[in-house]
C-alpha cells in the first residue's frame, strides 16, 4: 500500500489508545481499535514544518497567525464550498471544550439541549456537567441499518426551555454524512423554535464518494446566523495530540456571546508547535489527504465485504469517518459479555456501543484507521473467535 497506509508501531509512545488498554480491557494483550485517532503517520509536510520551527530555540507564548486561519478558510472553501472569513474564527484547545463553552454561552442552567443518540459520549457529559437538561432525540434506524433524524419525535419534545441542538455531522458513531435535505429539514424545526445549533463537524474531511459533507451553516442565511461550527485538523490529518481546533461563528452577536464565555474559561491562543502544525496541514496537506482517503476506502471496503460474509455481525458501511458501527445483537450477548468476547476471545479493544447511549446496546465500534494488514488480522481474529464459540 502507499506511504499513508504503512504500519506504525505506537506501543510505548504514550498513545492513549495503547496506554489505557490494561485499565479498559483488563489486559495489554489486545489490538486497540477504539479511540478515534489513526495508527497512521501524521503528514510529512506537518512533521517537516515542525522540524524547521524547532531550529529556533525559543518556545515562548505565541498567537494564532492570520495565515493559519486563512489556510483553514481556503481548505473549507475548496473541500466544502463554504466561504468563511478568518474574522469569524477563534482558536479552541478542543472541540469538546468548545461544545461546553457554547452550551454556557447560549443557554441557562435548567434549559434543554437536544442530543441525538447514540452519539459521541462527551455530548451527554457537557450537557450534564453544565447543569442543562438532556433532551434526547434518538436517531431512527431503518431496516437496512441506516440512521435518520426523527423529526416527529423532536417536534413532540421541544418546549420553551429548548435552546440548543448539538449536531454531530458527519455522525460518530453511526457514520452518516447527512444530506442537505435532511439537514435543511432539521434546521427548519430549529428555526421554528428559535433553537441555535452547535454543529460538530470534526469528521467532515473523512467522507467517502459519492457522499459529500454539507456544512450546516451553508444551508441558508438564517441557519448561518444561528450556527456555531466546530472544525479542526485533529481527525483529518491525525494530529489530535496538538490540541488545536477552531470555532466559526458568522453572526456577530452570537460571536460576542461565545467570546465572552471563551474569555471566562481562558481558552488562550494555543501552543507554538500546534500553530505550525495547523497551518502546514491545511496549506500543504491536500495530497496526503487524498492518499489517506484511498487507504481508508480500501479498509472500508474490506470491512463491508467481511461483514457481508459473517452473518452474526452486520453494519451499514459508514458514509464518513473511519469508524465501523457493528451490529452484534444477533450474538445474543449482554453488553458486558460482548465487550469481553471481543477483548478476551478475539484479542481486540473496541468501543462498547452502550457508551454512546442506550441505543448503542449490542453494538461495538471498530476503528479501521490502521494498516490494511492489521485490519485483515483483526477481522480474522473475530472470525476465529466466532468459530470457536460456535457462532459461525
Ligand atoms: C464527534 C467528535 N467530536 C469531538 C471529538 C474530540 O475533539 P477534540 O479532541 O478536539 O475535543 C471527537 C473525537 O473522537 C469526535 O468524534
């Protein structure tokens, strides 16, 4: 395979995915395929820019450079067709921190925040920890395993206290890349009720053709004026370890409210090396990203072919992200047993579906952003474990 897909040994590098194995799975003897980063090298353009920066010996405070924001604006325009201005962007150490900040900026304690389960667990945590009320609007799963918004359920639950929607687009863990029509219909409900939208678009660059990511803020001038868009290079270029992302708010009043809250928790302006990594990734990472998508496409097809041949496990091939949401319900195992089956019998550390909400019961999430050889080995391990246990 190409350079992007080569095997990289991350054990003993303080990678969370590896270091926490004992704690999470009770053993270090599992291939970790859980946390959403890639076991693939960060682009050479980023590593080279960092080496060059390290030639200068002073590592004092730095600020986000306008040229960094401009590089992100150019990327978003060319990849997603949305024209944004550097003035609308601000630095954030993490998308999750931005979600918390937006919740505080645009709602009061006791207000309701919509979360569409199953979803990335910090969505729930941020609502609860900020003393807002979770308004759960579960995604509807059709016969083919495709998830959709349930707008009737949403309409029936909205109250005058409903202030914010936390949208995951593309969606982790179910892998949907929402169509413009789906997003517009959801947006109309929000506009009818004066609900603002926090659109977490961190996975927006990992999308498989023919699907296309639609930035929520691009749908209409009204939705542009009600939306906070969260993006960053962490997933796209595998550089989550740099703790750098951005908040994009086109509406000036909303931006002021957010910035006030941002000051209260002192987001700061980021780290010297992160600024360099951020700018070089968005400016020079295009070729690498194209190769990445080819590699992930190969692994995604491998997953789909494998699942089609293993009846007890099924999945709807993700339209975006490198996460496969495996439906294991026909194994008939409880959630704890299911997790143990994968860890002990198959030797794999996956994310338990239940962690994404009760709708995730019986599911497991597998991160396939690894070399194709490692993925092949992992699928073989599952198959062998199923055979030994009499499932196939
Ligand atoms: C949907 C989603 N949002 C946010 C994050 C984390 O972003 P950050 O590390 O910038 O907080 C993840 C990581 O897996 C994610 O899947």
